[in-house]
C-alpha cells in the first residue's frame, strides 16, 4: 500500500528596506576604515545613487557607489561597487544623472604623482562601469586641479568644471565636456572659463538647457575681497558672456560661496553670502538671463539682512521663475567676528571662538521672478529648537515648497529635516523631524527628492565609534521616516 505524503514548503523572504527608527536608519556602507563625503542623485525611479570616498583598502581613498531603491533596498553588491581604485588617493566625488538612465561621476585624483588631476566615470542603472577601468582623464595639465562639479548635457554626457592652478600662481576656472562614450569634446585639458588675476574658486554650475552650462564663482581679481562672477559655456565649448565672466556682484567687501539653480526659459538664479555692510555677512541673490543680463538690482537683491551673520545659502527653483533660499543664521546670538563659514569643516569644529549658546538657526525665504521676497522679512524660521543648527541643504517638494535638512549639534551632531509650503508655512513639527539621532555624530546631510513629495537623505556617520560609515533615510511628504 502506498501512502501519499503532502509536503508544504514555506519560503521566508527577508527584505531589508527603509528603517523607521531615527536611531537605526538604513546602512549604505559599513566597510572597514573610513567612508565619508557622500553625494547622491535621484535614480529616476524614486530611489537614489549614492557615491563616497572610501579607504577600506588602506591609507588611500577610492571611489565607491551604491543604488538604493524607493523601498530602501540596496540594489548593487554589498559595500557598493568600485568606481575607481587607481593608485594614490581619489577624493571629493560628485555625481549627476546622464539624462539617459545612467550616471556620471567625477573626482580629483593623484594617481599621476604629486599633483591632482580630474577624472570621470560613467555607470549604468545596474551598476556596470561603462568607460575605461578607473575612469577617463578629464584634465592632466600641470599644477593642481581641484573640486570638479558637473551637470548633465542632456545627451548622455556631462559638462565638468573645476578650479585649476596650471598657471603656477593663482586658481582659475576651467571646463570640459565628455560625451556618453567617454570622449572629451572640447580642447585638451579644458576650456578656460576665467583666467583673470587673483584667485577664482568655489564654483558651482547649472544646466543652460541647451547642452552647456552656467558657471558661477567667487573672484579676487579686484584685490583682497571676493566678488561674484558668472559665465555661460555652450555645448561646443564657446563662452557666451563677457570675457572672464559677467559681474554678478562687485559690492564692497566680501561676496563668497555662490550657489546656483536653473530657472525657467534658460535663466539662472545665484545666491551668496555678502559682507557689504562691513561687519557681518548677509544673504543676497541675483537672476541672470540666458544672455548674461542681470534681471534684479545691480549687485543683487537682499534676501536677509538680519543682525549678525548669515552663512551658507542654498537654493532650489520654485518652478515659476523664482527660488526658495535657505541659510544658517546667527541673528539670535552675540557678535561673532570669527569667520564661521570659512573655518567650518565636515567635522565637529566650533563655528565661533566664543561659547556656543544655541544661537545658530536655519531660516528660508522665497524670492519671485521679479526679485520680490514673499515671506516674512528676513525669512521664516525653519527650526525653533534650543540647539545649534548648521549646514542646511534644500530640495524641492514638487509642490512649490521645499524640504530642508541640517545637522543639529550639542556634544554630538544629529540630522533633522523640515518641510515648507509654497506660502512659507512649516508642515512638520516646529523643531523639525528627527532623521537620525543615533549615537556618535551624523554629519553633513545631503538630500534629493523621492519623487513623491518627500526626500532621500544621506550623510556620513560615526555611530561605530571609530570610523565614518554611510547611512541613509527616506522621509515622506507627511514627515514620517522610513517605508
């Protein structure tokens, strides 16, 4: 007699995704030694690609990358894929979507000896490296090349801009375009954006919508103080505005740390911190059209002139010709003559020589296409907590408002976020939503839209006690973290 036996097989599927606890979060890379200075870009499907510099192999830094999907699952190999492991250190990577489903990464690189050069690599959506192993040389000119920044050219390639000391004395600004196959399109070692006397540095760029870019920088051609200049370079590598750049602001004293966003119809908006009053920094902005003509008052319009200093502005287009600008603000504090922004680093360094008294806060302002500020005079408060808040980063919520993330610091640093409506109202708790409150310090958050009114945030994190690792968190439009 045969006995029929039925077997039921139960398969357990373990899914690792977004963690909803601010003390846990989602680890992106916890390899040996240091992982730090992450950057990220939207992946086009509600997730993000995150890159960082990584010393897992020893004393030199390499470049690694990981993709995290909308549900918080890591899509590439554990610990991330290798973008560049050439000899010598590779530092400060930057990333942009290539416009056709892949991603271009650039960094500065010392594989060739005692000076830094600029390299780049392209990867596809599956994490496959598409160009030569360890990247394509963008610039190997004599002297030092630092701080590459990039934007997509909309055709699978990118425009890359850096500051360059090939002249032997001062820093100048150069640019190169690389196509989807990894071929550089302009003159060997790049096109000159600005080679005026004095230093040109701290550049940022935005797409011009035509395959080129608009570049802005701080410029010392006029003496000891910095001014703000900008230039548009077209898809063929030809500069379009005044030789060595159009003046954005030449007000008295220092104008520094410009930031830029693309506007509608080929316009751009630039913001910066400005010491024209002679004693402390305020926030100013200017709008420039496609042809380099300024749209607002000469030397910029005031965003915030509250007492004491305002630093480190960031901005995002409002989609209507204006922008939302966020910054770090000391209006509640005593006089602080210490140059906080210049001395601030990625790590736990005090930003004033005087005792910190929980006086640094985050503020924001909306400026419309006509140059009119629309919210409360000198901005609306993003966070009212009685701790210091630093280094705000901002992204659109897709609904005319914005999400701002920052680090809050006492003995250790944590990550918080807040959402603003188009009318300047805070949507979440008055002190912001805790994104990460793990032990140790969480530093320098960066964020991108999740495509649904929320954001994906990443940072480098010292909860392990010894070295930095990379963590991430999603925050929904409601302010709830996790999946």
